C-alpha cells in the first residue's frame, strides 16, 4: 500500500473501508438486536419486580393479603382439578397492641419480622406464608390434611414459646371440595 501512488492509495483505502464496513455490518446489526432484547428483558424484570412488590409485605418479606388471595385461588383450582387437598393455618400474635405500647413500634416490628422468619423456616418449600393483617399470619399447606396442619401449628407454637418474647394463637382448617377462600378463612378464624 505504501508504494502505491496517491490516487491508487485513495482507491485502495476506499476499498479497504468499504470491505471493513461490509464485514462489520452483520456485527452491528447483531449488536443492535442484542441491545433491543436486553431492553425487553430489563422491562420484563422491572414488571416482575413490581408484581413481586404488590404481593409482598414490606415489613416481613412474606406474601401480603394480595399474595395470600392469589395463592388460595391457585390452591382451590388445584383442588378442583386434581383433588389435591390443602390446609390453611392462621396465627394471631397475642397481645399485639399491648406489646406495641410496652415495647414500642420498633421492637414490635422486630417481633413480627422474627415470627415471619420462624414461619418460613418451619414451612416446607411448597408452603405459602403470608401476613394478612397487622398481627395475623397465614400458612397455606398444599397436600396437607387437617391432622398434618395441626402438627405444623403445634410445632410453631412450641418454637414461638422457645424463641420469641410473644405468644401466638393458631387454628387450622382443611379446605373442602367446592369451597371458596372466604368460607375457608372464616372457618379457620372461627376456630381461632
């Protein structure tokens, strides 16, 4: 190239640039496509994160009432289609208002967080833990009958007595074929 005349140099450079552009064009198109896909993935992740936030209690990190309602709908659908039994355990942190007055909001929040953590530690991977009222928690236990749910509730009561400065009341109800979420919740709350 160095030995070519100026005119030949210009023509050779133009040819070299054109060939380089032809070689790079598919790479640039691919880079553009990757950037577009990345943007779509980022948008989907943001959407999923916002859905997660809608279903998560910010204090305890477990599902909130919306998450509980969705999980109950799914469990009833599974029960209707596959005759898959499940039970619902409800727990009420006893003396919540008094605890808040005596120990303050920060300590009360810590107790609720620790109780939610204890529930998650004791629950199976398939169980769903939710906080559905300021001091009330629920655990949905797929493939669990009333007796199995009772064993779980008793284990929680013992763990709370050993590890936390609060007590809890609990009740368990097994879902009935053809039932809906509200009657199941009402039966469990009445048992509490």
